[in-house]
C-alpha cells in the first residue's frame, strides 16, 4: 500500500487478532483506492473546467497583441504577451495532468512564476 498499489488484497493468516488487523488493512486499502479514484475524477473535472476560460484568455490576448481592437503601446503589447503565455502555460498544465504527468502530489505543476518565464522568452 505504501507504494500506491491498492489493487492487491491484503490477507493475513495467524492468530485471530492478526487476521482482524489484516481485515482492517484490507478495508483501508479499499478506502484508499476509492479516495484515489475520487481525486482523479476531481482533478480531471477541474482540468476540463479550466481549459475553456484559459483558451478565452489566450485568444483575447492574441487579439490584443495583433491590434484587432486598436494599437497597443510596446508596454501594453508586452503585457498582452505575458498574459497569453501564462494562459498557454496554465492550459498545458491542465493537459499534462490529464495525460498523467502530474507531480508526486497528484497536481499539475505550479503556475507561480509563469509570467516571469514568459517575459524572459519575449
């Protein structure tokens, strides 16, 4: 169970108290498997829910940078680029999680510093 393998049942043979302990460990294994499945469903749903607004932010920032709604100053253009890059990065985190490449906690990578990363690439 310590390695996250909740699919093999636990059977302990021996005195009654050890068999009881084994049955409680098996109950715990089943409960942990349920919680793991719930966590996976929750994160998949959150990933799905975040993708649409992140796409809208990215597309809106692209429209701003392309001057569709009027000219931008260089500073405004840079901010729109950072916004677009951060939205792309955040959306990729959602996609990475769904593909199973989340970190050890089960969550997609942290978004802290995404703006700095994007700004450095501009």
